[in-house]
């Protein structure tokens, strides 16, 4: 199942820089592991924002939910999930 996921990150203004850097480093390692596994095949930055649009390719809603909850930045994110279906005009 494929999903389009929008993640908007809102770190607290008073978060110490060292704590933010540690969370971001852990997030990067976790996300790159998922990318290498094929579960997170695409990630696109939103220009001018601390946000991204990503494509996830997972087996179920529950698997995606677990992946998203596992993100170290999850507590600081507003997330929108859109399930995707193959378009009948797609030539692939």
C-alpha cells in the first residue's frame, strides 16, 4: 500500500540546541534505514518550511502508523496521511 504523507515539524522554541541536534541525528538515521529498506522510497523537502512530503510503501495502515510513531520527531509533528491508489491512466 502506498501513502503520501505530509510532515510538518514544530520544535519548541525553548528546546536546547543540543537536544534538537540529537533528536534530528536519530531521526535521520531512522529515516535512512527505512529508505534503504524500501518502505520510505521518496522524501521531498518543502521549500522554505521545516516540512516534507514523503511516499511510504508498506503492507498496512498499522505498519505505517508504527513507522510514523517511531519517528523521534513524531511528538513535534503535524502529520497528514493520504492513501494512494494506482491511477487508471498511469502507463507504468
